[in-house]
């Protein structure tokens, strides 16, 4: 569980990145979830966009994916959400205490 200060720090990092994946009408299949998990292992933070034709809201998709890959749900704003998963071997992001 991350604190509100850490959440704010992760939001500030995510401001400068673009969404890497999009969730459309096909939803959150296993292939997409595996790709997001692989991306998080390498980069630790990801921004994902939920398209208008999706059956999910950003919060629903964020909660489902975070639960399946054991990641932290940082925030969902509009149609975009941010996930964080710490790389235990080689951490790239140092969270404030």
C-alpha cells in the first residue's frame, strides 16, 4: 500500500508520460494484462487510456488489472489511469518515505 505522498509523487512522474496501452471494446484480455505486467516490470509505472467504446470505465479497468497483476492503482482521471509496480530486482523509481 502506498501513502498519499507517494501517490502524489507517482502522479507527478506520470504527468510527463503518454498512455502506452488502450483498452477498447475487447476489454482486458489475458494478452493485454500480460503485456501491461511485462511493461511494468521494465518501467514500474504506466499510463493506460480507456476508449469510449469500451465496456469499462477507467476505475473499473484499473481495479481489475491492478488486482490481477498485483500492482498499485495510483489514480484514474477521466479515461486515463495510472498503475505502479515496484521492480524488486532493479528499482528505477525511489518513492519518498
